[in-house]
C-alpha cells in the first residue's frame, strides 16, 4: 500500500509546479481554498463539478488542479480507468464508479482534502 500522505504531497507539488510560471501563488491558493471548501461541505462529486464550472482566471488554473486530483483516483483505486478530462464524461463516471462505493468515496475525499491543503500551503510558500 502506498503512503497516502506521500501521494497527496507529490500531487500537490506537481500542481504547484504546473502553475508556477503562469499564475501567482495567491490565485492558485484562492482556487484551492474554494475547491477544498466545496469538497468538505458537499463531497467529491460537488468538488469536481465546482472545478469544471470555473470561469475567468480560475478557468485556466482549474484544469491543473482537476488533472492532479483525477490522477490520484487511478492510484487510489487500482484497476480503475479515469475518464478523459471532459465534464460530462468525468461527472458521469464519478457518479457511477466513485459515489456508489462508500469506502472508495471516503478514501478519495480524504486524500483530495489533504492534497488541496498541501496545494494551498505550497502556493502560499511560493509567494
């Protein structure tokens, strides 16, 4: 079994590295904070829906965060093939494959929360 904290940390580092040149740390921190709030209050499906619905500056940062979180699912749930980064396909896939298994849903939520916390702190540390 992989160390879940290490997976969250590596994913957060990849998200920060992918946004490093184009966006200010404050912008990345802001979106990660909002996404974390939605995830904690409303769940995994709502968190992903939130990241697909972003506009403005967030529209360019959201795919990076989404991509990192989606990649985590394939690591957390062996044998699962994550759909392409298309809103309709991904949201349907989450409803069918993640939301219907409570253990998987809680695992994904916990690791995503940790990842987004690390993204927030990483973005703050970046300046």
